[in-house]
């Protein structure tokens, strides 16, 4: 991918950001292709980047008794990272690629520094954090107040093609049921 293609991608994803700010962001980002199955961020390790997913998908999970407990999925045009890693701390979760993926990689520390001196970047990061807070609020609501049928319906409604992109094992883990129970839920539909 050449510089003009990456600039166009940044422009289309950050439409409210002026050209000079996009140039600054561009200087602190790079295009990467990463293979399916790669751990983008690993639990217990510091990671110095966050990402914009251009093509592909990821799952986030925690390990509990050597089992992966999926907490979220993300696909095209979504920001990928963990709050801990963006803050320079060791991640509490693992993010693994579900598909061969193309991403824009941003240097967390440099972007965080730029928020102190560039109001546009500060506003952009504020928007990203706000979107993340809304996402977390919705996920907490699902965990606390939805049964597995409702979680499954919400997941499919939010991302109809997820059944073609995510394993049933991971979907079962996400909604907090066994794979057999997920089969029964799907049979009702």
C-alpha cells in the first residue's frame, strides 16, 4: 500500500479531522498485513500500538482455567486495541486475528503525546474513547441483563455475517454457553 492509499483510508475513517492533523497521524502509523491466528495483543504483555481494521477480524479473550473466554469481536473499520495497551500497561486480554487481516497500526505513545499539543488529535482520541465507553456499557448490559438467547439475537442483529466469520465455539463462549446449548438456541431460530 502506498502513501496516498493510506492517506485516503485515514481521510475516509477520520472525516472530521483536518489535513494537517491527518498528515501528523500518517507519520505515526503504518500499513500492516498479518496472518490469521496471530496474537495481535497478548495477555500479560505490553503492546505499543492500536489498530484500525481495514480487512479481516479479531476476537478478544481472557484465559480462565486454560479456556478462552471471548469478550468481543471486531471487523472492518473498527479500532482494535486494549485500554491497558493504549495506556502503556500490560494487557489483561489477548486479541487474536480470526482472518488474514490488513490494518493501520498507530504508535500509542506518540499519539498520546500528540493529544497534549494537537487539539484535533485530542478530539479524535476523545471520540474513540467515547465510542469505546458506549461499547463497554452495552457489553456490561448484555452480561448483566440478557439471557443467552437475547445475547445471541443481539450479536446476529449487530453483525449478521458473524456466523460465517467466527467459529461456533467462540460464539458460544461469547454468549456464555456450551456449544451444545448454542446449537439448541440456533435450532429455535
